[in-house]
C-alpha cells in the first residue's frame, strides 16, 4: 500500500490485549519455531524464484549448475575451499554421498568448524545415523529438525549452494550464491532453523524394546516439554489438531501421569528426551 493514497481507516475497538492492565501471552519456543519454519519456507521460495529468473547466468552473484554430477562436484569443491566454517542442511535427495563425508572428516581435522542440520528423513536412511555419530565424534556440531524447507551448504559466510530442481532421487540443478543480499537471506534461514533445532545425540539411534518411544513420539514429547499446544504440535508434525490431541493423550496415559507437564518431566527422567 502506498502511503498517502488511501483514506485513514476507522479506529477499531481495542482488543483484549490492548486494554489497560492486559498483556499478550509470550509465545512459546514451539510457537516461535512454527513461525520460523513458515518464514524459512517463504524465504526459500523467494530465493529459488530469483535464481530461476537468472538461470542463464554463468557467473556473478548467481551461478546455476546443471546436472547431478556437476551439482555434486560443486558441493565438493565449495567444502574443499572452506577455511573456517561450513554450515549445511542434510536432506534427501542427494547429488553426492560418501565423498562429502570423507571430505568433512579431513576438513574437521584441519580445524574447519561444521554446523549441520539434519532433516528427520535424512536420519531415517540406514547408514546416516552411523555416519553422523562418527562425524559428531570428530567435532561436527549436529542438530535435527522435523522438516527442513530445503537443503543447503554455506561456506565461510561467503558462498552458498541451494538446489533449484530435484527429482525423487537426485538434484538436477542448483544455484551458487555469492556475497549479496540474497546470501544474507540464505544465512538467516539457516540461523533461524539452527536456533529451534534439537541437538543430535546418541540416543537418537534406533531404540530397542517395546517400552521405548518411537522417533515420532520423541518429537511429540519434546514439543510437550517445551509447552507446545496440541494445535502447535499438529502443525509441526503434520497432524490435524484432533490427531495431535489423541497422540498426546496416549503418551500421557503410557507414561502413567496426569498432565502434559508431568509427561514431559517423566520422559526426561526415563531418558526418552
């Protein structure tokens, strides 16, 4: 809306939060996480749209890489050039696999810091849990998000690589983004996701025994412990509010407690979180 070209709106009646002595309740970490995920998805769409508009470029701020092998090579070369910090989001599909894990091991030994966010679906791949555990032992900082809006690599706060087009099994094209306002936006996406992600721990490896919670139940319990409502849990987990409410009730009963808060505390005591 252009200022000065519309009539001033009629003053609305004050809402409950605007009345004297009333304050709006502070948002919980889970609610802030929901907003952050929505904002991250919107930012990713904006970055991808701008990159595709310049898909014919071969240099400058944006450079488009076509072909799965070339995308994999670009990811390798960017990390190989890192001198201080590599930040990444690991999420299927993949353009390259084992070579990047070996490269990371070498870069960690050279003193390059790694911050890696794992989409939950990435850790579901049979070798990834073991690989991640080994890399964490070597110094990788790892966190987990339920659903990442995109995969990415950011190197030394100077250059980033994001997928442009993908199939179910591979990345067909990607965009290299160099120092620019767009790179700043990509770095902000990563920082927001990192802030609300859960630390990766050895307990995230497959649990044995019927009494242990599933990975999905652990996510619900983590959200419960952070004070999330059923509606918030549903949005983060991809459930309806009704399904989220039922799953929460089932977990409360299974833990032998009466309240949501008690469920979170009991889960911590049992080592489920």
